[in-house]
């Protein structure tokens, strides 16, 4: 299947959303996995387009190819942009980094790169299982944080209404 045949989904409030920032061959395999997992998917192989999408959409899941646009990881503009996001926004976005230099599910590599999971492209056939496991861990890790933030937001709203 060609990326020309893949359709950028329209998002509605409450949808599970994903952005894949990768070369066309990687987009095809990740797109299928994300669709099977119930995500509505956008994709981009252009760094500027990906950053523009990230500016205006809060994605639940972002998958980034390490050498996007043929640049080394240190010069990956999408990863650099994600690293500047406010912590509250980052804690609501699961980030997966794909690259030849990674060992799939290596927690130390993921931690040092400020992502939730790293995946070697040779493991893309197992991406569904990898993402399911990693997303459960992500949700478990930030569940209490989200509950507290939601309750604080409700308290602020109710105080304003009373005041």
C-alpha cells in the first residue's frame, strides 16, 4: 500500500489520536497497527508539517523516526520540539521513538531520550504488542497525575463560580 492511498483521519472530541512522523515505508506499517488499536491517525514525513500539526493538535500518541529527513537524532526537529513542550502537555502524550540504534523496549534508552518507548525497526511486525504493553504502562504511570489535575481544574472552576 502506498502512503498516497492512506487517508489522514478527521478527529472529533474524545477520539484516540496519533501522529506518525516517519518515512513512507514506516508510516504504512505503523498506520495499520494504530488503526487496528482504534486510533485516528495523521502522518507526516516532513518535519515542518509534523511540528505544525503538533502545535495545533494534542495527540495521544506520537511515533517519531530517529533519522527523519535523513538527519541524526540530535538534529531531529520533531524531537527537539517535543522536548520544549510544557510538562503538563507531555504527560498527556505518549512518545515512541523508532530507530536502528535502539534495542526495543530498552527503558534506559527511552528514559535518556525523554520518550516512553524505543523500538528497533526490525521489531515493527510486533508493534501492536509493543504499543499495547507500553501504552498500559504509560496510562498506569500517569493515571493519578491526570486524576489530580482534573480535580484541581474542577476545583478552580467551582471556586470561580462561587466567587
